[in-house]
């Protein structure tokens, strides 16, 4: 796994800490940041698919098929 050192503003650091302590879903900042990046990647995939659909005029995939495709891409 790649390592990265980042500097956070105090409000952002406090927000990260609160997400970890308040929700018990994440054990550390790295887990939370990785999840935020996964969410951003998923959003990009959805937005790209929507743009493609808008430009082509139609999409032949069902919403369930699209969701499965997005999840498969994210989990690679």
C-alpha cells in the first residue's frame, strides 16, 4: 500500500477526528480518507456514465446493470 504524508487545515483535521470518534465506522484517518476517495471515484464513474448517456441520447443498460458495473470498477 502506498504511503502519503499530507497536511490538513485544523477544521479538516477536526472533522476527520469527529468522524472517527462519533461514528465508530472507521478506526483511523487512513481508513476514512480511503473511503472518501472511493466515494469520489464512484461519483466520477456515475457522472461519466451520465454524460455518455446524455451525449448519446439513450442508454441500453438498466439502472441495476449500471450500478453493478460501477461497483465492479471501484473494487478493482
